[in-house]
């Protein structure tokens, strides 16, 4: 990690702790109507100790829009009567598939012998963030992949990937735009990491997680064999799918907060992802 980045993250230690607590406290569930914008699209800032800290929410609002197949809903809420109903208390039972909305894939997603969400240490979920754009290529192909050459080009501009980082693919994708889930031939289409890039990041770089603005870290042609999922998660690393607003974050120098409730045995969980810079 370079000197500038070390200083940058160090002076934000207190605010990072506060952000972790806030991020872990909520899933941003909403019954917003179709077409609602993701939360906090713009960059915000706060003052602390004479410094200005900018932050961006990288989380889609978690709504029933993610029920892509109505016959197999991924999220629902049901009213539950509580002891305080007479004085206006409201409470819901949340019915949720773990891998819904902006969410974390734990290693146990591809093997019960690997770490679950509840097993991941907090030190693995507060990490430097490297954003690599493949938006130009994704505009030409809905199955565009982040390749090793993309990593090398990023390093040519910003230096070697910081130790223990998350590499996020910015393809300009929006999973709620339903036409983007199908290629012209009607087959499933999605951007993602190539198997070669995943192996490079695991074997010759110190990377804790990868993130995509699509709903799968594997590109369309690799579903349902899932080679990136199989290799990456079984190596003990995590993935984030459905991240958003990456264009508001600098390519290097940001800190990613993965706000994941430590649920025992969970293979994944919707998160509140925040970038501080």
C-alpha cells in the first residue's frame, strides 16, 4: 500500500468505525415503486477534525423489483403483530433469499465446509477499493469480462493493487434494467470477471474480494457452470454482486465498507456497501 493511501485511510479510522456500525444496522429495504432510483446516487461529505470526508452509497434500494421471476420471489414482507400493536407498533417478517439485491457471497455459497457470512472477520470487510471500468467494452457486448489486461492497465496508471483490497468491476450495468439480462439471441447475458482474471487476483495479487455491478461475478456464457464462483469462493475469498454507483468513486484511494450482519451459517446476505474517500 502506498504512503498516500496509508495516510488517507489512517486519518479516517474513527469515521470508518462509525460507518461500519451504520452500514451493518440496515438492509435499506423499501417498497418503493418500480423505477425508483438507487439510494444516495450523489457523493456526500461530512467534516471531521478539520478534514472533509466524502462518501458514496454503493447499494441498490432493496425492493420487490428484485423478484425477477414472479413464480420464484426472492423477497417479501409480511405484517406481524407485536406486543405493542395497541400503541402503534409495526413489525414485519422478512422473507428473503440470501442472494438478493446488493449482496455478499460468502465462501460457503459453494461449499458448507467454507466460511459463512457469520465467520468472516470484520477486518476482511473493511478494505481498500480499486475500481476498474470496462464500460466501453460492455457497451459493445453484454457479456464483456474484466480480464487480466484490465488489471495491468489499471496498475499502469495507479500502481500495484493495494494489499487486501477489493477489486470492483464497473461495467455501467443496471440489473434492474430487465433487457440487459438477455442478449440478442435470448440467452442470459451478463458482464463479470473472467476465470483468468480471478486466478490472477488470487494467485499473484493480495485481493480479499471482488465486486460487480451485475448480479453474478461470472459472465453470462459461464452461467450455470460458475467457474469464477467455484474458484474464487472456494479459495476463501468473498464476492459482492449488484453493487452500484461505482462511477461516483475514484479508481483508487477509496475505502470500502461491506456492512454485513454476521449471520451464522448464511451463504450470503444483502449488504449496505459504502465507499469513503
